[in-house]
């Protein structure tokens, strides 16, 4: 499973997200986990989950590169304010994204990620297709749409 982290100049925050990804993946028995930090069209196309930080108001702009993401890719946006924007006002490229306000705890992020991973696994029939180096290989047979996860702000 492929994860793309696009966080502006914050190595500690990136490392924290990567740790939450590893924890949630282990909880859901997902292996291997590939975490990438290079925000390129090629990596966007490969990503199953994309994590991006945005400034307040920046989410009203179109994220042109996201047109290259898989239809089943889940986007998580970390907003530098405590307000989650109204879905009706968002550009199409991020309408299905999950937003995390500034004061969201790591536990809430991990819970939302774990839920998204469970939904992803449920929506993708992963079937064994053989082995490589002793590891089972799987093929995705069917895909479905992943709905936006709602968070309540306290």
C-alpha cells in the first residue's frame, strides 16, 4: 500500500504522520507499507493515501496535481486553522478529502486513518496471485468509492 506525505518544511510532523501510518497499517495487518515524501505526478498516481498540509483558505484553490490520483485514493488535509470548510464550497479535487483542524489529536488522526484503511480493504477484494520471496502477492479485483470521513471538532 502506498502513502504520500506532502508537508511543507516540517520533518517532525512528517515523521509523526509516518508513525501513525505504520501503527494503523500494523493494526489492520497491512504489509508492505510504502511511505513517500516526493510530491510528484508519478507518486500521486501510485498513492493509495495522500496527506497534505494547507493554510487556512488554501483549500478553496484547486489542487491541479490531484487530478492524477487514483479514483480510490483517499486524501487527508491538515488545515492550519480550527475551522473545517463547508464541503459545498470546495473544489472537486478535494471534495472527498478528510480534513483535520489544527488541534486534532494524534489519536483522532490515527483512528480516522485506521477507519479509512478498513474501508479501503473492504472495498478492494484482495486476492492472492502467487508468492515472491516468500511473501504473498495480491491483486485488486474490484474497487469502490471511499466516502468522506466526518470529524467532529471539540
